[in-house]
C-alpha cells in the first residue's frame, strides 16, 4: 500500500473538527505553529523598535520613544529622513498611497543611513524583498543592516 493511500487527505473530512478528531496531534501542532509565529513576530518587533530608537537617539531626535508605537514609528522615520510627519497618512489611501509611502520610506532610510555614515543604497534592500524566493533573505539582511546602523561604531 502506498503512503498516499495510508494518509487521508484533509479535504476528505466534512469539517475541520472531524480532522482534529482523526488526528489528535494536529491541534497541538497548529497551536505550536501559532505560538512560534507570535514569538517570532514579537522578537522582530522588539528588535526593530530597539534599532530604530537607537538610531533616533544617535541622530539627536527628541522623541526616540516613538519607535515603539506602530504608526508613529513610520512618522519618526519620515522625520529623520527630512520629510514632514503627516506623510504617514498616505497609509489610508489603498495601493497608490502605500506605494508612495514605501518610496518615501526608502528615501528616508537612504538619508538616515548616509547621516550615520553608511552607504545609502543599502536602503534599497527591502525592494529586493519583493522578488520571490530571495525576498525573505533580503528582508533578513535589511534587519541585520539596521542593526549595524544602530549599534555600529561609525
């Protein structure tokens, strides 16, 4: 008997509840996956907030604590890049506003990196993140670069 014949397809069940009853460990596995995702997202949030707060302090920004507030940290990045904080409201305009805000954030990070004596073109790395299969690595590399900009000796 082939392995595929032994393992039932999840679509063979009438409901998700029946699938959980047939495979008791499935609920534990799903719960573990959700818990792991939450832990990873929290770690990402704390790391990014600490890095942005450190960069803001090194650039003599008075309200560096804004790095911990989700939408306010975008306005802080825009201000550090030389833009007015109100550009953050572009987030309310679907698609076109999001693209425009992304462009402003890339330009802001470029200027921030140059103020910290790092090459500005490193701010283009999140754009590489849109390429399938290498996007995750590009975003991870941007986080590492953000750490160098925040805690580096330059």
